[in-house]
C-alpha cells in the first residue's frame, strides 16, 4: 500500500505514516481525535512477538485500532489472529510475549483476563462460554455478580440483564436457561454479557461461524448500531462479504506477521484483493520432489457419505460426499476449520464420529462396512489424528509403547507381549523416520511437536495400512520437521499406498497433493488437479461458498 | 542439564523406597528395635496380606483413570459371610464353598463393572452404592451375628488359625530351615533371571543398564530377601498368607507389564481417546478392571475369615482405604495411566510398617489415623506437584 498522495495529517493517513515522522504527536496528541479531545487511537499493539516451544506464532505484529471503528482481522487458519487476541486480552499474560500494548494512551501489562476486562476490553470467543444449566441473567453476570459477595442481589441481576437484552435486541426473559435458546440468541447473550462488563473494545472471534443468514445479519447490524454509539470493535471472520459490510479497516495477518492494513475509504477491499493478501507467499523448495508412479486401482472410494452430528442429530455435518483416492496418489482436502473434514475422516474410520452415517465405502475396490476402529485397522485403513496430544498419543508412555499400540498383535503371542520385538520395532521406526530422541524408552510427552508427530506416524505405519488419512499432519511443527514428514508421505505413496491429506495450509496442499478436493460446510465444493490449482483459486472456492451462506 | 534431569528422575523413582527405609529406621529407633524382631516381621505380612491382594486389584482400577473402588471392604465382608454361612450353617464342603465364594466375587465385579464400563455410571457412585449394599447384605446373611469357622483345611490353606505357617521339612530347633532355603532359592532365581535378561539384551545389541547399577540393585534386592527370610526363619517360617500374597503379586506384576490386556489399562488411563482410536474397546477395559477387583476381593475375603477363623458383619471395614492408600503412596497417579505392582508393594509395606510401628509404640488409635491420612495426602501431593514440574500452585 502506498498512499503517499494523501496529505500528512489526514485522519486516514496515520496507518501509512513514515516511521521517522513525529508519530507520537500525531496519534496520541492534541485534539486530533474527534471524541472530545480524546486521542484518536484507542489501541495500539506494537511489535508483538509470541513464541511457543518450537514455533513463532506471532512475529513483530503491529495493530492500530481507532476509536469508534470496526476493525476486521483476516488471515488463514493458524495465521495468528486468535493468538494476537489472546495476547491482548491477557490470556497470555504480560511477560510471555514481547512488545507493547498501548490502550487508551497507556502501556498495559495484563496479568490475567480480569485486568483487561477492567479496562473494557472484552473478548467473545468462537466457542461460546456459557453455562447451559444457568439462566441468561446468571450467565451474564458470572464472575461479575451483582450485589455483595454473600448476599447476591437477584433483582438487580435480572433487572440489569433485561435492560441489556433489550439493548442487543433479544426478546427473551433473562430467567430463561441458556440450553433452551438457540445458538444465535446465545451469541447475543455473549454480547450482552460483554456490555455488562462495560466493554469499550469488543473483540468478536468468528461471531457468525455457527449462525444462519438472518441471525448473522442481525448480529452485524447490531455491531453497526454500537458503532454509532461510539463502541470500538475488532472482528475476526472468514466471511469476506460480512467484513465488507461492517468493517472500516481490515488488517491481514499471515504466518504470524501483519501484512497490511486496508482502509475501506481509500483502498480496494475486493475479495480477490484480500485473498491475495491472505495467501501470497512463495513456495520454493519447501516440498520434496516425488517421482510419479502409477499403480492402477483405487485405494479408497466414498460414495454419498452423509454424517449427522452425534449430539444434535438433526444437524448434517457431512453431506453427500463423494471422493476417491488412487493407489500411489496423494489427495488433499482443503477447507476451513469446521468444514467437516475431520468429521468426514473420522466417520470413515470405523464410525468414530457421528450418528446416522450413510453412504458406501470401498477399500481396494471392495465394499466394506466398518463398524469399529478395529474393523478399520483390520481392513488396512489408518487415520492419523489432527490432535496428536488429545487423540493420538499417550504422552505419559514411552515411544515404544505408543508405536505398537494400534497393532499389538504383531508384537505379542497369546496376549503376551514380546518386549524385545516391541523394542526392535520402535527402534526400527525411530531410525527410519529419524525421530530425535535419546532412546525409544523416552516418554512421548518429552518430545518436541515434530518428533511427536513422527511417533504418531510410526504408530500408524506399523499398523500396516493401505490407505492413510492424515489430518493436519504438520500442524504446529517447524519447517525442518515438516519437510521430513513430507518425505515420509512420499515414501508411503511410492510403496503404492494411498494418502488422503487434510490440511488447512494451502501451500502444503499444493506442494504435496496430486489432486485436491475442496470442502465447505459438509459438502465437497470443488475438485481440482494440482496443475490447475492455486492458492487464490482454492481460497476463492472456499470463501465464495461461505458467502452464499452468510 | 541432562544429568540433572536423570538424577531427578532417579530420585523420583526411588523416593518411596527411601522413605520406607527412613520410616523403618525411625520406628526401629522409636521401638528400640522391637519392630525388627522376627515375630513382628512375620506379623507384618500375615496382618497385611489382604492389603497386598486388594491393592493389586485396586491398581488396575486406578490405572484406568484414577478410578477407585470403594466397595471392596464390604465385598470382602460379604464374600466371607456367604462362605462362612455355607460351610458352617449349610454344611457345604470346603472346596465347593471356595468355588462359590469366588463366583460371588466375580458376579459382584461383573455387576459393578457393567454399570461403570457400559453405562458409564461414575465409579465413585457405583462403588459407593456397592459399599452400602454389600455391607447391608453381609448383615442380612450373618443375621447380625458372628459365625465361627470350624473347617481346619480352609483355615490352614488361607493362612489363619494358630499354626498359619508352611510346615518345616527339617525340624531344626528355633530355626526354620525350609524358609531360609526358599529365600536363598528365590535369590538365586532372581540373579539368574537378571543375568539371562541382560545377556539377551547384549546379544541383540539393546541398550543395557550400567553394570554397576545393575549389580548394586541386584545385591540390595537379594540382601533384602535374605534378611527378610532370615527373620522369618528365626520365628516360625513362611506364613501361609505370604504364599498367597506372592502368587497374587507375581501374577499381577506379570499381567501389568507383559500382556496386552495389562497394556490396555495403562493406555486407557493415559489417554482414553487415543486408545479408542487405536482400535481398543475401552469399555471392556473398564469392565475387566472391576470384574478383577471383585475376584480379588473374594480372595481377600477368604484370607480375612481364615485369619479370624470367623465371619462378622464388621469385617473389612476401611479395607478399601488401605488398598487405595497403598496404590497412591506407591506412586500410582491419581489421574491414571501410571503405577506399578512393585510400587504398590512398597506402598503397602510402608503403610504396614507405620501401622505396626505406631501400635508397638503404643500410639493412640486416633493419632494413628491422623498420621496415615497425612502420609496419603503427602504422597499424592508429591505426585501431582512433580508432574507439574515442581510448581506447587496450579495455574489459575
């Protein structure tokens, strides 16, 4: 962005001011702000860097939010948007990140969420934080109770709650239980709860992700109404049409860095332009070469696969999916979080997710009915989970025990484990996958993310599958380990195995797959050979479908 | 850094053994050595046989995720009551009665296991109910009275009565040579097994423990076995109950460390979701844990009525606490997934030594409870805090 044409001092130019300009004077100074002499900038996050073991989640991120504006934050999954907001709200306390948060003219050092809330910074998370068996009123004042500690004032609680519900346009009694209202109304309760904390800066993380069109519209209009009244908001969203509707400014974050900030009034904020900002990066040498071999035959085919949510059994999570993967082929499934990709994979894998599963599944050209994970493993199907700590590994157990867990029959006779053989197997995979660890007796919990991922892969390779579904196989691991994982995938397909790779990282999908499916809201919305695909095309597929629903 | 970490791990691994040695030394001083007299060493085993048996079963339950079984004391009492009534009042033959008692134990285990494993009623609730139900039923079966056992075979086999020792084959005055020979034999067997294991490892080129540490460990274990059997020999030889304890300990040590089902207990407690996604039926694992607990409760019931040569409605009270305490003191995690039979043995012995030591010192019963409670709390605090990397206060 280059707005050199604008006169310095213009209210819209501060985003692009040269560094050596007298910034402080302009931004925090004297009478430029419209609001009764208050500084114009409400929040500035300066050079925020946040590291997790092995990963730099945020790298010198800068964000400026003006009073009374709606500021949108966009970026791919894992770009660092949520991390940034967690830094802002004190979930990652002061001292665990580098950089400064300047809010309302002063540097803030939040040690906990309460500190940021006291200043009026309230975050509404994507997963709603409401207690189902409490009333709306109780939820709104949870941790912020009315009355005295040992004498709660219920009249004040419900009275105030009703007032706030009116403000957000929710026609429900504040004495209704949360579980009895729909998710759209729950979202409004969250906003009312934020207002109850005297919010001055409202942060909404994907507020419309689980809302239908009407509810989404109502919510966005509410934000616009608040804006009229002087409220400042930050909204994180993937739905670009919604952003175009409400946002005054858009900041793009990619790979933990701020890429650019666009102003609705002065810049082109078309979808293509935003998408370009979100995905544009180079792909050189990040993926090992693979010699294409053809084996003939189809490893796995899914026809008309439909899955319903395990709890809300009227909700379709996967809707009539058709897909196939040939032997020796890597097929990618791209899509956003919540598109139903993991649910599809797990429902195929011995019905480990969902209810009322219907459709046909073929392995090696033969129709199979897999009713348990055991069935699936026996039919040579493997699913490598996206959540290696939660669903994949036993962190308190050594590498060797994790390696053999899915195929213990191969290292035991009459249920008695041959420990020597187990050790040999684990050691063999340690060398093959070059897992870095002192010995295979090491507990998996002590390994780095990349090495844990290798142990997880070893576990499923030892189960000797013909078809592997890899769910986010490189999530949260460093570049070097990623490259090694890619090499392992290449080895697998060179042996004639079929690999389905679910990934939210588009470069990875493009770099590794032969064919790409695009999934959105439970449906396959596109299929492209890799030669015809680009990040922009895939992103456009995903987002354009989202927009229809918004 | 690495070395420090290794040392920390070593200290952690042997903490309870060190504590056991210190506590024993303390009581040896506090009782002017009385606690180490042959008779007291012998009593330590005979009195606490049920703890070892119950704790072995309790470990499996705890491994599945810190789940405890509160009903074992009542089940011990109920099984004993049923057996005593059958043998004494109904005139059933001893062998048949034993079979019935084991079946009753299994049935109770299956009953509780069904609710816990398949219906997923929290184990705490299910076994709390069992605790009340079987205590009540014991009273009903015994009609509130004491039933004395007259079957000598039964009492002898399960280590009760006046002569509850394995008969001596040599008849030496004041020294039970059979016991000493058995002890020596155990040592030789242990050394041979260790050597065989090590040689196999070397042959296959696996990593082995350093020679020195292995020798020290072997020497210490043999010394403990020999001293222990020497003490027993100086009294009246091997208590029959010790045979039962040894069988149970060896079988369960083997199951937990060398079989697939044993592995499942650890896996479920370590990460149930991952275990499920590895194709293991986790419901069945819970079921097995409680079924087995019922079985071992029945065995403990038999040991108890044999030792007392009677059945009473109050038997087995607080036994569950002894078993649970031994597991946690012995290093089983309150969250499941870690814990070993050798650890549980150390825990049970530690509890036994504290009981015995305080009794000899004449400490008030109530103070004894206070001490035992605090020891249990300290052990679990140690486990939880060390898992958190030494931080005492959890993140808010």
